[in-house]
C-alpha cells in the first residue's frame, strides 16, 4: 500500500518546476543523482505536473513560463 502525500504550490511554481524537470530529465547524463530511484521520482513528478498544467498546450507557453519565473523570483 502506498502512502500518498500532497504538496501545495501555486500555478506559477508548478510551471517553473515543470519546466526545470523537463530540462533536467532530458539531459543525456544526470551525474548528480546517486540512485536510479531519484531519476524515477523526478520523471514521476514531471508526469504528475504535466497532467495538471493546461498552459503547456498554449501557443504562448514560453511567455507564460517567463511570467511565472518573474513572479516567483526573489526581488533582491
């Protein structure tokens, strides 16, 4: 039996995280990982986010990503 957890984040955080995971998961080599299970977990999170985000299908997706990054970036 799996124990599920819930993580709450804004849609902006989800878009930025999804974009990062897509880039990271598409790298030829992921040398920072210690075990294949870490890669599996990242692939699974990417898939979960992909199912939730409708913005990934919009023609202005790259602009949406940039807006999301600007909203959550530190203001320093």
